[in-house]
C-alpha cells in the first residue's frame, strides 16, 4: 500500500503538467484582431463558427480605460450586435510588463464583423467603485489594446482547474500518505 501511495506523486506531477498546458491553451488562443483604444473600430473576418473572446491588453499595474469604453461586435450582414457575456471572475494573464484581461465572450458563425468601442463601461459595480476610489492617472490610449481571440468554452477552463486540483491532491496525498502509512494503516 505504501508503494501505491508514493506512486501517486509522479502520477500527480504528470497530471499537473498536462493540466497546465490545458489551462494555458484556454488563455492563449489565436489573435483574430488587435487595435489600440485610440482607433475605436475595425473590421475583421471569422472563418469558422466558434467561441471567441474580447481581451484588454495594456501596461501592467496601470489604470486601464475599461470604465470609459464598452466593446461591441456587430455582424456586418445583419447590422445587429452580438450578445457579449462576461463573468465575475475575469480570466487574466501577464508577463511582468503587459497584462491581459478577458472582458467578454461571444459565439459567432463565419462572416464579417466590426469591433467597435462605444461610450460606456466594461466593468461592473464593484470594479467601478474601486476605479473611482483609486486616483491613478490615465494612460495613453495608443498603449492599450482590444483583442479578439479564439477561445475555449468555460467548461474546458473549469475542467483544467479541476485537473490541477486533482494533481495537487495526488502529490500531497501520495507524499503524506506514503510517509504516514504506518500510522494510518495500523494492523
């Protein structure tokens, strides 16, 4: 039994590495279009149906213009805006100099679309209150960008997080269970 418990450690490490790659793919989809906030609108083409995300990219630890603009995706063939869904816990990533945060997701079929930055806010109530409290100077709109990226469904992100948790339990459980085997399984 002790050998089985210790063998959970390498199994957990393998699952950890695979799940990290799985979660990383959820946040690093192919960029469809990227424009600075100063541009306000741009056309783009989607070649296949799928889930796409609107990301904000800018300088790390600086105030972003998220409370000034609201992204809109307009289908050129119908002139209608697509429904954008946002989440309370927004996925984000950084490399130390620049940071990215997902603003919203949408589903779309192949076609031509327009990304438009309209007057309004991309942030919810609590975030809006925090921005009012923090008096950070605004930045140059040319250094902040809106991106449309390919995205994975939320379910795949949750599955990746579940696998990360399971791998941690395997590693810790295998180590602790293997060391304390004699105390846990007294004959």
